[in-house]
């Protein structure tokens, strides 16, 4: 066939196809358009992501501390019969549920849900809403909170299968144990009719709830410690805040951790601007982020160093002359001489701990030297992070020439005197002070500090040793004997007299530059004959460490009740 004829034939065929297509299009859009549209609408389906429940936080006894709480919302379809809306409004009034008449019913009670279902109100649908519910103002720094992901967090969590609207742990245990607590979202196919009503649902993948996490906290003890410290701060209005840490001597588990002032996790978002601007810094976890001079509680370190290095024996006596005159300058005084013009006379290390004799520890510190003092401080866990799972932990500072030079100051030979009694640049967290105490009275066992006790479906976490501090039993006994005297005949005798066991303690007062009142510091352990719990308490501008005796005693009393003592 000649080319022109072939071209004409092809054109005719193309025209026929176009004509057929036009007829088909007319049929779809005009003749049968409504039927096809209805059919399409009836079969609309979409895949939805179904969030997974977050795992719970529990205390060591199984008490639920934080969990997802499911509430219900009711939504009225816009095309619903007005009588339905009127009846729903009446039911809301009868059940005491607030509803404006438009929008969703935000807080549906179980009884309201049942009544709506019983009456079969067409066009009313219910949607479950999960909220994270914690303990309000109790332990917010430890338990933490959840929130929407930041862009930076999305870069990490997005690669782990998280949806963009997923809630994640922002701080505290919620953040530390995010990998366990966060569940795996599900996928659900939802089909709707032309009015948008759900006609069927089916799961392509069921959501998997996150795993429960059991913490080392004892909630009854936590509550008692919170109340005791709060009462102290209320009675000392000059104090700007404080912290308390209780550790299990036998494994390093955190039994209680208090930081005050705090905040209410339930209203955190609404209160954030005020909290961030508050000079008292309620957002800081003072237990792991606050750095404080240990004051006379550091004398325990000085005693351990002098005894272990052979500069002293438990029987060695040092004469308190009121003023320490070894150096031309400085020549610091004992607190007793400065306040009353008296001296402690000849004292052993146990007696010096009980009396907190500065002269004894000036001389002991000078004999030991700053390098060895720093060595023992670090052996006992001071001046370095404990490794607790909480973010933001501070390492602290052990006083010495190197640090002094790093901040542009001068270290003098006589600076060792003030360092030996917990001054100079010594700065530690309350958690470190508790860890030091636990190690000292726990046969030198330095256990890893931790909050995690067990993850659902796994064995309890084993205790982890950070090494053995080899201290002579005789030397430790001498230190503990001095701490016992503090609670039996010393400054804490009245506060500790009603406890069902004997305890050991050491108090301290650390002057803060520019502040009229010193920080109050106290460390203690109990029972004396079988140490199980170690405490450290700090109150900013709280004055004398002995003032914290009631806080310590109330906390130990609560622990005794739980321990059956």
C-alpha cells in the first residue's frame, strides 16, 4: 500500500479510537457518573498509624509511678440529626461533663460512654486518647517527662521507626530508658462511606506496647524523704533549695533522690517560662547537677587517707591548740576555739570525727599532702561522674594545684589545710557524697550507682563493681566509731534517739562566698552494725549540718519501717 494510503488508514483508526474514548468518558462522567462516584466513596480506605502504649515506670516494690492513662473523646458528625446533638448535650449535663455543644466532648466519663452506646446515638463516635500520668510534684527530676520530638531528636528517632508525632522521653527515667518504654506503632486499614462514617477496620500490624521498667526507687521512702526535706526548707526561708540521696550500700541502687524546689510534671508545659526564669532554678536536679563544698564531711576522706598511708593509727593523738601554727600563714582556728575560746585537747581520729576538730584534720591533711588527699577522694568516688543513667550529671572538682591554676588562681602550700576540711575548690554532688559514704562503710565495695532494677521480660540487673577500695577493717572501724558518736552523744543525738537502730553520721557546714549563711551538709549510714543504707543531704544556706538531723532521722525511720526493723 502506498504511503499516503497507509497514513490515511492510520488517521482513520486514530479517529475511531478517540471517538470511542469520548463515548466512554461521557458514560463515566455523565450517564453513570453518580453511580461510579458513590461506588468510589463507599470504598474509600486509608492506612492509619496506631500509636503503641508506652511502658510503665514502677518502683522496686511494683508500685506504679508513671503510666499511660486512656481517656475518651466524643465527636458528633456534622451531618448528624440535630436531635442527636441535643440528646448528647442533655446526657453531658446529667453526667456532669462539660461540653459547649460544638467540637468534641473532651473528657468522656465511662458512664457517659455507656449511656450513649445504650441509646444508640447515630453519628457519635468515640476516640481513645492516651495521656502520660506521673506523680505530679513528687520526684519530677527522677521520673522525667515526655514530649514531642525536636528536629534534632527526629534525626535519631526517625531512623528507629518512630512516627513524627510520637512522644519521647525528654529527661529523667523517661529519657534514660526510652528504648524500653517506647512501643512499636501498629498499622490499621480504615474504610469509610460517602458520609465519612467508618464502615470497617482491620489491622495490618497490631501495636506492641512498650516494656515496663522497674526502678530501684522505694516510693514510700521517696515520699518520706520529699516531705522531710520540704519541711526543713519551709522552716528555713533563707534556704534556696536542697537535695537528698539514699543509696543501697549493697549494690549502689538509688533508693530515693530528692531535689527541691521542683515542679509539677502535669503542668510543666504551661509553667515552663516561669520555671525557666525562676532564680531558685527548679528545673535543675540538684542531686546530680548541684556542686557543693562538702565541708567537714570531707574529714572522712582525710581520715581514711591518713590512716591507710600510715601517717596515723587509730590510737594516734593530736593536740588541739585552738590555732594551727605550723605555717606562718595561714594559721586557721578550730571552730570551738573561734566560737568559745576552748580546745578539744588530745584527740584520736574517732574523737576528732565526733567533735569535728579542725586542728586534728589540718595536721592530718598536712602530713598526707594534697596529692594523696586527691587520690583517696577519687578512690571513694568523688570528683568524677558516678555513671547514673540520668542525663546532665556533673563530675565535680577535687581541690588541688592543677584545678586552682586552671581557674587563674594561686595554690599555696598552706592551701592543703582548708582542702583537708572540705573547703578550697572541693565541689561534689549530693549523689557523690552518698556514694562516698556507701563505699566507705560497705567494706570498700564501690558499686555502680544505678536507677534501673529490671526491664519487663528480662532478669534483674546485676550489680556492677567499679573496683574494690582496699581499706583496713581496723581503720574503717575507727572512722565509723567516730560517726557513731555523732549520733549517740554528739550534735545529732537528740534527732536520732528514737530510731530502732544505731546509725553513724558526719555533719558539715560550708561557707559560700557572698552568702551570709553556710550550706548545711550531712552524710550518714544505718544500721551501724550492718550498713544497708547511705544518705547524703545538702541544704543551700541551711546553716549547720546538724540542723539536718531531723531530715535524716525521718528518712531513716521510713526506711526502717519498710525494712521491718
